[in-house]
C-alpha cells in the first residue's frame, strides 16, 4: 500500500512509499482509512521542528476516519464494517501520575500515532482497540477526519476552561480550531467574539454563520476598543487563543477581565514574549492545553451527534494522497481552511 512516510530526521525527507499492509495484533483494530486531515503538527514533522517526539521512519497523519476491516485477538464490542475514529495516544506508560489520574495525554512516555507509531496518511492503519470510537451515523468520513482536532478543542474549552452560559468569550484566530471553539462556546450558551486579520475575512464570515455574535477584523478595527465597548470596560470573561500569534496572545491578555480565564490552544512553534506581570496584576486564570483524552472524545462525539457542532463546513479542500505536496503547500500558505487527504 502507499503511505506518506517521514523517512529520516531533518527538514523535508518525506515522500510517498510502498509499505507493507499492517496486521491487527492482540488488542488491536485494523482500520481502512477513508480520510485524513492535515494538521499543523504534520508540517512540523515535515520541517523536523515538532515538539512531540517523532521516530522515523514513520507513516504520518493522525486526524482520520475509516472502517474496521480486522479485529485482533481479545477485542470485543466491535464489528467488521463499523465506521470509526481514533485517538492518537497509541501507547502510554500507564503508571505515571498523569496516566493514573486520566491525563494520559500528558504522559512523558506517550507514543503518538503519526509521530512515533505508524499513522493514517495511507490505506490502512492499526490502533489499540481502547482508543477507537464510533463515528456518528450522520457524519461522513471527510467530516469525521475532523473529530480528532474537535476532541482537542473540547479538552481545552470545556474540560480545562469551563465556560458557562452568559460568558463573553473571545476566540482569537478563526482557523479550523478557532471555528470549532466558536461552536463549543455557543453550545455552552456564551456570547462569542471571533477575531482575526483581514486575511481571515472569509473565515470570520464563516464564524458568524456558525454562531459568533461579533466578528472583529483586527486590522480594520482595534480589538481592545471593540471589547471595551462590548463589555462596558470590563473585558471578556474567557479567552480561547487559537491563532498561535504572539501579538494576538498579548492582545488577548489585555482583553480578558480581571480574574478572567485565558486558555492557550494554538501553538506558536517558538518561544514568544508575553508580559507575565499583566497576568499577575489581573489574577488571570491562565492555562495551556495539549491534545485530548477519552472524556474529550466522548463529549465531542455527543455534540456532533446532537448537531451542536458542524464539522463539514470547516473542510475547504480534499486531495488524493498523491497530491500531498500541493496540499501541504496550501496549508502552510494558509489557503483554504481545513484540508483533507484521501487514500489512493
């Protein structure tokens, strides 16, 4: 079968290769991949500056959906033909404090699908059965490939931040992650402000269609002035920073109210400068967020099944796997929105 392989360390060193078709071992499920989303992490793997450990040669890709085609020994509760999605924590130690308390997303020994274990930019992949989830019947495979990033946003916005009805929430950065955050905040009954640049005009308009109450083009409208007017000078209750922009992060710290909540979801890819004293002086509840866990997936799948969150509108382009270079280039140049690859 064909697969997109990161075959050695260094910038680049990724190509389509013929690789053996995997077999489901004890406790595993083999999935025929139907669609795999491109994540910013895939670009970091390509450029070899990913924070999450990688182990080449490895088949890349971790945001996917597909159909069960083989069930390993000892696995129960699943059937051939089930439509599924999968978590990315392929292997964790199980004995450290994060693992023992349910936060295996933070395990130091975590081996991640598409980084360390063979992933989903291919025809078939194998994952531990306890990481697999049913895809809701009404969700097609392309939209289903966005379940993994949605679970990450659920972890950030609902498990770590705890948005409540009536909160004014600023979502900074209207990419696929930000647009998911907009919908999750609205599902909690929040008033949502989505901000971005003039380059994000179409994304901001989509944010409005998906429920954002206010959209702000920060190039045309001073964000802090808009927030001051909207909140009567108090600041927003919650910031969900999804852009991974240094300026956006600093503006968001200014925009949040005293004793408000700030959650950093977007990754910067480098160290940035932030005025920590502003966090201290305002007693901001500041947290980061990494990946997802079982509870995040459960809630994400429920919200999609209940149609509280729409994933299909976030997909702008679908390419065959053989055109991965064009798709990666579009993603890196911020063309379109969410880009999905399908096997050939």
